[in-house]
């Protein structure tokens, strides 16, 4: 297992919501990894969202904000996993909670594994 | 009197603009759902092995949808009397379809044959403030397999 370069050194990290990785077998389970971020909506976006709230429809500003935040949380999770020498994360779950008016926590967790 | 006038204007704007946006969105959803119909979404897969798959990737689709002034007003009345708040039912349904479509479209671009173990998650954006925006975030995520 040590004679080949670990995949985690590169950016290649397989993420799935399954319990395994199709086409690979899990060699080792390395435990739960998680990433989270708390983001505040900014005033400008809040103002636009307030206006948009009159007519309804998608709030693009918030969608983008949360997407960015979720990407960041995922990246933190991937960093944690690669520190442990994992090259895949399985059974990923997302969770969101709004802490207060104006701030939201994005949370993602999964199990770091080593696959062949 | 003046505040009443503003209130009626907002209700009217909310009603007409809101239903126009909703109608357009529903037509768009219908159209896109038809175009992406070849990609099956499957809820199982966590414990069931998928033998024919050899590549997998995570796909996430998310959307924040908000209510309009008219809906918010009607809902506050419905809240008083109880029962089904139909105006919000259509709102979350639109959001959920949109989120699933975004995930599907991403998966199709990557070349997925199906998306397995799909999960849907809903989060309220408005917080506890009753005067804040009424919006809900819906995300759909799953594993695309080839």
C-alpha cells in the first residue's frame, strides 16, 4: 500500500453519498470527517432580497452565497480527510441551519476512507 | 390612509408579479423536466451495491426561493385559521423541483447514467424575525454514476 503515491496528495478526492465507491473497494475506514462554515448575508444582498421578497421567485444572491459557503465547507472536509491520508469520502450528508436572522451555518460530514 | 394605499399597491404588485413569475417558473420547470427525463433519480443506493457503476461523483443542486408579498399576507391569514397553507405548498414544491433539476443538469453534463442515493434537505432562511424575508433554501444532492 505504501509503494504507490497516495491519491490524496493530488486534488483527486472521490466524494459520494453511497456507502462505498463504485468500481473500487474500501481498504480502510478512517473515521468521520466534517467541514462547516457560518456565513452572514451581507447588507446589499439583504436589501435586494427584501425587494425581491415582494414579487417572489428565486433569490439568486442567497443561492450563490450558500453555494459558495457549501463549497468552502466541502473543501474543509476534504482537507481534513486528506490529512488523515484518505482518498475518498463516502456517505456524505449536508445540513443547514439558520443561527440568527442574517447568518446561516452550512455543515457537511462524511466518512473518510482509503480506496484502492 | 396613505399606509393603506401602499399596502394595497404592494399586495397588487405581489399578486400580479408573483403569479407571473410563478407561472413562468412552472413552465420552465416543466420544459426542463421533459428534457432531462432520461436521467433517473434513485433514492436507494446507500446499502444496495450498484454493480454496473464504475465511476461516481457527488452532485449538489441548491436554490433559495422566496414568497411574494401577496403570499406572505395570505399565509398569515391562513395561519390564523389553520389548515393547509396552499400558497406555500406551491412555493416549496417549485424549489424542490428546481433543486433536483439543477442537480440533474450537472449530472447530465458530466455524463451520468443515473443519480443514486438522492437526498433532499430544506432549510428556512428567514430566521425568527417575522418581518424578515420569507425564503426557503432547498438542496438536492446525490451520487451520479457512470
